[in-house]
C-alpha cells in the first residue's frame, strides 16, 4: 500500500490542515472528499483548490467574504457547496467546470464574476435579491440549464451571461426589472427564440398575423398537412431570415420553413 497516498486521501483530523496567508486560504494540503472551511477564514484565495479531483462537498462559514478567481476551477467531482450569509463576491472562473447541479446563494452576495460557473451541469438557477452584478459568460455552456429567475436588485447582467445554454427555455423577471432593463430583455428574447426554434418547426401562412411565423413541434410535420399539431405562439419572421438559406420551403398559400 502507498502509505503516503493513503495518508493524503484518508487524513486524520490532525493531518487535515489548510494553508493560509493571513486570513486567506491558499491551499488544501491533504486531499479529501468533504471539507469544512475554518471559521477564521475571510477569503478563499486564487486557485486554492484548482483541479482537485477528490473534492465533492464544501461548507463555507459566514466569515468568508470572497471566493477568488479559479478557486475551484476544474474540481469536476465537486457536486455540492454550502454558501453562508456573509459571502459577497464570487471571482472569475471560481467554479468553472465543476460538477455543481444546484446552487443556493446567500442574500449577502453582490457580485458573480466572469465565467464563474461556466460548464456546470446546473438545471435551475435563482439569482438572489441583493445581487448587483453578473459577469460575462458567468453561466455559459451550462447545457442542462432550463430556467433562470432574476431578482429586481440585479443592475448589471452581461448580455452573454447565458451564452451556449441550448436548453434554457424560461427566464423569469418581474415587470419592473423588464421595464428598467430593456436591452437585456431584448438579448434574452433573441437567446430564447434561438433555443426555442432548434427542435421546432416554423410555419408561415396567410391567416397568421402579417410578418409572423407560428411555432410548433417538428414531430407534427406531415406531407399532406404541414402545420404543427399545436401552435405554441408567434414570433417575428424577420428574426429568422438566417434560416432561409438552409431551409426547405413548401410552395402554395401555406409555407413551411424548418432548419
């Protein structure tokens, strides 16, 4: 048996120690699956746990105010982290390419940095009341993400925060937030339309509103009856001109356009 490896992966409380620079945690000296950050810690340093393939669960005390850039980057087996009230900042790339599926942010959180959660298998996301800033591509490439809820406090939300999230179907925001953030809402509309249309069929017909296409499931396509069985809604045709070059167009009073 490799005694040194056994000691690193199965540490006793005496050997389970962290490395600090002042009150900033900079390294985990002994690998383990579950850790609880000490109460005297004020910050998780840059790259403190980068590419740790043992780590699965982390508990942060209320004393931690910030999580540094790339702190948990590449911890692919990290599936659970417990944040505490007191956390204010999550740095760029802090949890990029980890295994986190759920997140519960504290009300004290004010900023989420660029690419902080890029590539995580998140399914739902609620941005808490009190959060002010979400950086570029903060939740990009979260391919399992289906719904996002936005709080009224959010002032600065990067337009590409949800870049390459192909399964995102629902973004919830209050009427007040929508009225005060029209440009971001427009970006979301384009994003959701692109996602919505990928597995769907567009139909344009004389009886539909002028310049509109109806959207329904692709599986309903029939040679004799090219309409979808159910219409989910109408979207402006002008947004989908780019699909024309690669589309099949059925002639007649009814036209069927699909990617």
